């Protein structure tokens, strides 16, 4: 267990994140499967999932905005005490924001629910409110955990936080698994108890106490405040979709939520370890102005992620419905629910190709939040417009399609800015071939629903993937050849 303390190299960090982050994600996703299997696609899961979206939107967005950009600032401080002062100063400010937001939500919750979930009954809105209150303390403690994680990553220490996250997931999963049938409020109580235990342990690992307030936190706030509106647009778009899905038949909100979580689970299993470790090292390279090293790190991870996502997408086309049937075979979910979940997930899967997290890391590392904010606000408003226009005609398919479109559009806007402003290349034309082929594939499968098309699309994606492999390999061969020539 030596990796729990001391600095980690990039390779060690990837291994640690791959093991513990993936185990944590698997447990959390298994928790969602058990909820759906035990309670079905009914009013209770709908209310619980909407309450999680409320917490994720109002608190998750704020946490992401105010703390995600903290790593470059922590990297600039070499003295441990200065880092601790900055860390706790930032936490104090964020908690102050949280308190104000909580009071507003508590006072105006009925009015907010009428606006955000017009299709819910009074009973469902009451359930949402109860779940919201149970998750509120966990939202506050998450601020500390997120901040502590930024501190440890600035020290290139990855083991402590990730092991704690895994233990918290075990506690939450166990409590929910054993008590959900007796009391469904353990949907929220289990994670809360686990989060409290994890917070206390992480607090004990911080080496020093705060000695003074760091006024430079205001600089980070100026950088981060615009992100509250537009930076965490994925969370906001997800919440918008669930608000519109409250007007659809009962259970479709849970279907949409589960499909999004399934895509995020697959994306996290592949990208989480690579991207999580990359941010600490990419930020450090950019801070030290080692731009060539940063570009190499960025190009390598982009090629690897696009390739891996393509291969997994092929597997999901072929075996996704079968896998979903196995997941829910002991529950009360019927075959129609599984078919709908498969199709909505199929539409949502190309979201993985957006690589927004990687692009935002570059922007954060350069301490630039403007384009992220502008693009986020624009695409969020566009998502609301598309949902409003098409949801009555195409239902849940319109919600999933609109999200896919705006996510990829947001990634394209940021990538063009990164290329223009910093000359960092993210997407190439070979990546666009794979993305376009994947999107066309999923719609052809859903529209025609014939097995022969699955085989046809499989071949098309495989050809595109092999082409990508060949082009990526040729690029590396030519680069290596040029290096050899220069040395001679």
C-alpha cells in the first residue's frame, strides 16, 4: 500500500485511477441498476433521479466551476502552508455560496418544481423535496472532498483520495442493497453515511491547519464565476432533459437518466483514469511552458480515447441489448423498457467522442474560462430550444438526440478555439470520420430495426476504425522517421 502516500508518476497515477476509480464507478452504476430493478421505472425512481439532478445542477455546477480551476493555482504554490491556506480559503467561499443557494431553494422549492418539472404530480414533487433534503448535507461535504482531491493531485498523490472514494461507494452500495426494500429513503441515506466517513478520513490526511485567509482566492473566483452559468453545461443539459422528460409517460425520466449514466459509466471506465491523471501533468507542463510536451500528451490521449470508444461502441451495438437483459433479469423491468433503454443509450453513446473534459482541461490550464462559458451558455440554450420544438413529436428520442448534438457542437467550438488561440490540435479529420460513422450507425439501427443492418453497420465502423488505426500508426511512423533523419 505504498502508493497511498508519496508522489506518483503518470504511469502509477493511471494504474491507481484505473483500479480504484473504475471499481468505484462500477459500484455506483450497479447501485442504479439495483434501484431500477427493485423499484422499476416508476414514480419513486423518477423523483429520486430528479432530486439528484437538482443537487447536481445547483451544487455540482458550482463545485465544478469554483474548484476545477484550482489545480493550476495550487501548482504555483510550492510551500505546503500556502497551499493549505488557499485550499481552505476557497472552501470557505464555496460553502458561503452553497448556504445562500440552499436557502433560496428551500424557500422557493414549490415554485421551482412547477417550473422545472411541470409534468410531476404533487406526490412526486413531495418525494423530490424529501430526497433533496436528504442529499443536501452530502452536497456540502462533497465540496471538501473535491477540494482535498485538488490538493493531493497538486502533490501528484492519487492513492489516498481514490481509495477513500472506493470505500465510500462500498458503504453506500451495501446500505442501499440491504435496506432499499424496507425503506426506499436509503437511496439517499446510504451515500450520505458513506460520504461522512470518507470526509472525516480525508480531513485527517491534510498535513496542516489554515493560518490565514488567502486573498488570491478572489482571482480564482473571477476566473470561475462565469463557469457557474456555462462551464458545467453537461450537468445543466442533463437537468434540462429531465425537466422535459417529466412531461413524458411515467418511467421515461428514469430511462433517460439510466441511459445517460450508462454512457457516462462506459466513458468513465475508459477515459477516467487517463484523463484524471493527465490533468495534473498537463497542467504542470503548461504552467512550466513545456508546450511541446503538453501537445504530445494531448494528441496521444485523444487518439487513444477515440479508438477505444469506437471499439466499445461496436461491442455495445452487438451485445448491448443482451447485456441489459441480463442486468434486469431478476427485476420487474419488462422487455419494452429494455428495448427503449437500449435505443436511447445507442443514440447517446457518441457523446463519449466529445472529449469535453480533455478540452476543458487545456482551457483551465491556461486559466481561460471565457470560451467555455460562452459555448456552454449557447449550447444549453440551443438544447432547451430543440427539446421544446421536438419533444412532443419524437418524445424521449428527441431529448437524447438534442443532447448528443449540442455536446458535440460544444466540443467542436472549444477545439477550434484551442487550435486558434494556443495552436493545440485535438480533433483531426480521421476522428471526424469515426464520429460521423458512429452517429449514422445508431440511427440506421433504430429506424430499420433489422439484424442485417447491425452486421452492415458493424462492418462500416470496423473499416473506419481500421482506417483510423492505420492513419494513426502512419503518423507515428513518419514522425519517428523524421526524428531519425534529423539525428543523422
